[in-house]
C-alpha cells in the first residue's frame, strides 16, 4: 500500500509540474481537482481499509468533475 501511495504522489507531482499555460480555466480545474481527488480518495480508502486504487479512481473522477465545474465558473 505504501508503494501505491508513493507512486501516486510522484506521478501527480510530475503531472502537476507540467506546463499549464496553454490550458483554459476549465481544463486547469479538472487537472487540479482530479489530482487532489485521487490523493484524497486513495488516502481515505487506505485509512478505511479499502482498496487504495479504487479510492484513487473514484476520488480522481469526482475531483476532476468538481474542478472542471469550478474552473468553468471562475
């Protein structure tokens, strides 16, 4: 489980450091929301004793949708 969390954090760190200058606010919100949601979902699932992968997928999807809506309205 610790390897999964470490790999997820590193992958999101690399994606987060990618240039976002050519993205509009909706795309930036979706990317940021997805990353935050995936980390949160994996963390909550790991604490609750569930699958970190499943938590990351569900959290990432929910975060991307929420982030896209927020970015679009901004």
